[in-house]
C-alpha cells in the first residue's frame, strides 16, 4: 500500500514539476492528471487508515493531501490565469508527503525479519 502511495505521489510531483517548469498555455489536461494522482494518494491513505486505524502522522499527511487537491483546483480555476504560486505550493506539499511516506516505508522495511 505504501509503495502505491509513493508511486502516485511521485507521479503527481512530476506532473506539477513539469507544469511549473514549462508554464504551458493549455494546462487543463495536465492539472487534471495531477489532481487524479493526488486523489489516488488520498484514496489509498483512506483505505490504509480504515484497515490499520488512526495514526497522528498519517492523519496529518492525509490532511496535507486534501490541501494539495484544494490548492491545485483553486490554482486551475481562477478568474484570470493560472495561479502558479498555488500550484508550486501544492507541489512542495505533495513532495513533503512523498518524503514522509518514503521514510515510513523504509523504516517499515528495516523492521521486517530477514
């Protein structure tokens, strides 16, 4: 499960990085894909929470992913132009979630018997 979360999270960060580097004129498809990645991360985190109970660090990351989704959508539908700062903030927060998920997965792997 955690590996799926990391893969989806990394994909979302990559898509947002691409948008921030290139500032394409047409962004709807790329932003939609980034939202889909973040939603997939959120859904997997919710599944994990339902199976394993509440954990304060995981719950905080779930809230952060919800904030990422909101920021991307808000950045996509402004009155005038894309709000690149919101997209950048969403990317940075998703990157933070990814680092924390990867650290948790690595710690979990280290605790497994050989």
